């Protein structure tokens, strides 16, 4: 009889201890933070520099004509538009346009060119010249380094603008051309080729 009571008592004690243990375990589980309630995602993109230039007006055409008799030379300029130069008789439509260069990349550029001919090879005769200058087509397009005064075209690299902007509304410049046609030139079609190059400014 006493043995039975002892077994019952031990069983009750065991059950109480088990219940206490379960409660303690549940309480500990409530404090565990191993299950995440937030996480992190990523969006990646690599942006690259695009250096590009295009000639939106790529031809200067002074048309056909000749130096007037008794005159030593005539000077033709693109910036004069449709005004026929003095000392020059034009025999075709006279409407030369400036070259127009556009920065169509996404970064500021240094714009240069090289010509395949200087004045003597291009025009010939007795004391010709072949000159260029640059000017903004879009206000403020060239941030620095325009060629404001007419400069001799030579064999070699020359600059148009040392820092041409990439803003779509402010990215175009003119290249003005001026030529002196002297006496002694050969009557023939004449042409020179400019090759434009761009590098990140």
C-alpha cells in the first residue's frame, strides 16, 4: 500500500516536472529570432560612356564660278550664306552651308578633324588660302575651346571644340569655311575631305 502511494506520488511529481519543462520550452521558443521577417533584394545596372559624333550637315558646296577679270583674288565664306563674294562670278546656285557637327553620345567630347589637303593642294594658284573657324549652333554647346578666328587648314589634326557638351538641346557646333581663290588656279572641280574624330573630354 505504501509502495503504491509512493509510485503515485512519483508519477504526479514527474507529470508536474514535465508540464513545467514544456512551458519553459514554449517560452524559450517565443524568444527565438531565427525566422526572418525581412530580407534584401538587389537591382544592378552598369552604365557605360558612349563617345559619338555625327556630321548632320556634311557638305560645303560653293558651286561653280570664276575669278573676275583684272581681280587678284576672291574670298568665299560659308557664313556669308547666299551673298555672292566680290570679285567672283557665280555660274550656279550660290548657297554654301557651314558644316554642322553634333555630339550624339552621352558624355562631353573633344572634337578634332584632319584634312586630306591644305590650301596649295586644294585650291592652287598664286597665294591661296583655306581656313576654318568654329561657332556654337546651339547656345553654349561648346563649353570651351572654340576656334573663334579663321585659322589655316593644315595637314594634321586640328581642334573644333575642346569640350562639346552632350545635352540633347545644346550639342551642335558649326564649322565655318573660308577660301581664297587667287589668280593662276586650274579650272577644274576641287575637293577636300575632313575626317572628324571625338574623344571623351
